[in-house]
C-alpha cells in the first residue's frame, strides 16, 4: 500500500497497558465520517459526544466520548477526532481494529506531529519539543521543553534569520552600487551589525548548550587507580549503594552506570575498573572497557589518592581532547582543608568522599564546567542538531566578518551570510531534507 500524507490515519494515543481512560486519535479527510460510523450519530465541532462505539455487526464495543476538531483548528491542521473509551488494552485494540476496517491506516511513529509541521501548525523545533516534553526526566527539562513548544527558541532563531536577510540585502545592494562614491562596505555599518549578530548567536548558543544538557545529560566517567575512591564517589553522588565498596583494591571489574541529578542537571555517572597493569584476564577486560568509556565521555574525573607517591602516572594515558578534572581524595588522612584550584588549565579538587568533605565544591564544579545555571528561567530544550546548526551558522558569520575586515570582498561576505542563514533555517525547518524529517519523526512515539 502506498503511504501518503493524504491518508486518514489513526493510532492509540495513550500508553500501553490498562488505565481508566484510553484515547484513539484519528486525523485526515475521512476522520469525521469514520467517527460518525463508529458512534452512529452526527458530530458537532468541538463538542464532547457521549456515545456507544459500535462494531460492524452493530454490537457495542465500548462507550465513551467522541470529540471532533475541524481543520485547520486542530493539532494536525486536518480534521481530527479523539475517541475516549475505557483504558483496557484489549478494548483499545478492538476499537482500533474497527476504525482501521473503515478505511483508515495505522499512523507511523510521530506522524501526527509531522502533519502538524507540514501544515504549518508548528515549526520543526516546536515539533521536536513535543517528544522532549514526553521524555523529560526532570522538572527543569519539562519546563524547558514547554518553552520550546511555545516557540521561545524558534522566535530567537527567526530573529537571527531576519537580521541575516537584512544584512544580505544591504551587502548585495552595496555590490550592485560598487561604482558609487559611497563605500557601503567600508563605512563600518555592516561590520557593526555583523559583530552584533555574532554576539546574539553566541548568547543563544550558550542557552542552547544548557538546553541540550537538560535533554541529554552529561556523561561523566570516573577514572583512576584501584582503591582511589571511584565507587565511593559513585555511591555518594547517586545517594545509594550502587557499587560495592571494600578496602580490597580492584573490587570494580566492570562498568557501572547511574543516572543522577544535581539541582535539576542530569548526569550519567560511569564507574570504571581501576587502571593499572594486571595479568588477570578478568581485570584486563574491565580495564579495556574502562578505556572505551573514557573515550566516549563528556568529562573525566580522575581520582587520585592524596597519599599516592605517583599521582601523575595516569595523566599521560588519558585523552587530551576530553575535559578533565583531578580529584585528590582522602584529604582527611592528612588533615588537609577542602579546596578547588586551577593549575595548568586543569581544575584540581581536594576532598574526602568518605567523610563528605568538599563534596559541595565538586557538585558546583560539575555544574560550572558545562555552563549549567539551575536558576535560569529562559532555558529552552535543544538537541545536538540544533547546537551543530548554530555552530555552523556562527562559523559562516565569523567568516563573513573576516572577509569584510581584511578583503572587503562583498560577494564572499554575501555568500557566507547566505550559508549561515541556511544552517539556522534547518533548526525551524525552513531548509530541511526529507531524510532529516524522516529521522526526526521516526523517533517519536506512535500516536504523537
């Protein structure tokens, strides 16, 4: 069967399992007609009709509410009907089979949201925020996803695009009037506007980075020699005994993962086997897995026993491109005060995990290291592709500024601004390939 956006679609919109209420959503040209066959009565717009739901032989399947939302004033922008019955899995399945038998096909994952995007009910960033709201794991991320759904992120991106368009018009006009006595590109007007644009992109990018962090969380890998305190730190941050802790070195031989929150900031904490030379096959496998996790980390916390005679031994084997902080643990044994210092562009923290000394410094450092501000009210949810688009847009605007300042090359400035506009337009879906749309909406749940 050929699948098109002209088909009438249906899907169960409530989670699997049993509940008090179950909802089936129908959208498309035949939605009203099919719903009326199901309830055997006419539907009025935006009116809750209490009715029985009838099978093909006129037997009653269930009873509940049917609500008709005519286009374009519906979620999808098409005629849409919601059938609300009892939330039993079997009843929902029977109802859905009856609806499909009337000439409807089952919706693909995210197809309702995709149709809302294609019918200009929302832009792509807002559509993605729907899935992010459903998948939110913290209150902060849920509120930030709601801001994106309301268009906070999109409005800021659209303002950048509008300024880019205005700049392009000005630059291309200057190219057309190159023989005039007025130097439109050399009078400083364009340069000032480009610099202001770069500042705006940087501000939005910083907020988007926090939004991406709220959505995905930061992956922090705990590395160090055996018995340095990695498992104790995992337990302290998780708030429960997630890892076995003993005085025997090498207790952890596999990768342990915990998802935690620090003031609303989600973190993926990964405890790894102690890094050392070993002839034991099991330990060797644990060390190999530790190195794998280290390579995938957003941040590495290297734990070092403050009494270690060779504290710098592991530094040379850790990747240079991944953010690193060093934790000198067990300061209580030397009666040292907790502290946080910067040395050679690396943050060093002095604390005692066992005695809970200096742990507040570590938590604050983890938030600051990724620019997280738990008190900010303007954070919107962002995805990795949004960050990439903003970064590429920023690079092209920076190229435009360089061409302007060093070469006065109007044509190259105009092209860089056009490329920047295209990349920013990908965020809201102004410039979007079918492959990207398919990838985005296929990750949504069915019924949304």
